[in-house]
């Protein structure tokens, strides 16, 4: 149980659960049968476990160098070998589950996972560090629509919204670690833009996502406007938080909350997700 707890702590459990919840909402918005939703959610969950655990395993020495005692691998609670076994095993399970939903879903999910692993393996330290987030989040809505009996890609508005939110996630997630990253040679896009520009770019991403869902979702009415205004308020809160407290994890959490709200909007308003 100690090893399981350590692996769970190394998996970035908060983001993993949020992304899994997003897959649930998108599956419902796509009108999937119950069993397809269940398989989709389980597949995404294991994919997220692999991404999070591989990230902490790859970064163990960097995290140790900057004193990240909040990391289970740095504290020695789980070995690198066990962590790699768990990360790779999670990929196998994720793709096996995806194959149950069809070749389209399997291929799309494989691309999102490979993209995220590419970030972990080195793209995070380059000027194109945002690209894996654009790819993975842009393709993410299609995981639901490709899981349907008649698989299709998600509508363009959903891909745009996903990519915009993915950029916002990246730009806000690394802000608290900018100084530590520079010390260990990581200079991704947010490091080059700086904290202030990254926050404003992230807010722009949230607004683009909100407008995309509002315009492209195909379901208006008062309820849609309530969701739209709520997401814009979250975007404003990111800026306010940054100005008052400086870069911290709150901005990232607000972005993830925006993503959940937009997915919930599609479910609540019966918005069209498929192309």
C-alpha cells in the first residue's frame, strides 16, 4: 500500500482526476452508451496515470536538485524501476481499453499520450513546449466522439476550445516553478515569455475556448450564457490572483475549473460535440 500511495502521489492526481472528469462530461455530451462512457473514462484515467508518473520519474534528479520534498520519488518512497513499470503498464492498459472502442479511438488516444510523453522527455525545455498541449488537448474531445458506434472527429469548435485550454493549462501550470526550472536548464515557452505575459496569454486562451463553445456548440439560451459568464469570471480571477499573490498553483486550478465548466455546458445545454 505504501508503494501504491507513492505512485498515486507521483501521478499528479489532481490534474489526472480533472482530465478524467472531462472525459466523462465529453462522453455524456457525445451521447455515448453507459458502457462506452465507462471504458472511455477508464482508458483516459490510465493514460493520465502514465503521463504523470513518467513526468515525475524523468524529473526525479531535477526535483531532487531543487529540493522538491513533496515528490514521492525524491523522498525515496518508490524506486525509479517501479515507477517506470507503473508508467509503462498504465500505457498498455490505457491503449488496450481504447482498442475496445475502435481503431479511431485507439489511434487518437495513442497520439495524445505520445504527445504528452514527448513533453516529459524534453520538449518542456524548448520554445515549442506548448505544442504537446495544443495537440493533446485539441484532440481530446475527439476521444469521446471516436468512441461512438459511428466514430467521427469532434467538431472544429471543440478542437479549438481544447487546444486553447491546453495552452492555458501549460502557461499557468509552470509559473510557480519558473525559477527552479531555470536553475535546472528548463526554458520552455512560459520561461521565455515571463510570468506576466504567460498569465495574459493563458487568459486569452480561456476566452477563446469560451467563445468557441458558445458559438460552435449550437445550443444557446440563458443557461449557456450563465456558463459563458462564469468562465469569463474565472479568466478574470486568474489575472486578479496573479496581481495580488504572484504566480502560484491557483491560476492553474482556475484554468482546469474553466475546462470543467465548458464541458458541463455542453452536457447541460445538449450542445453538439460531433462534427
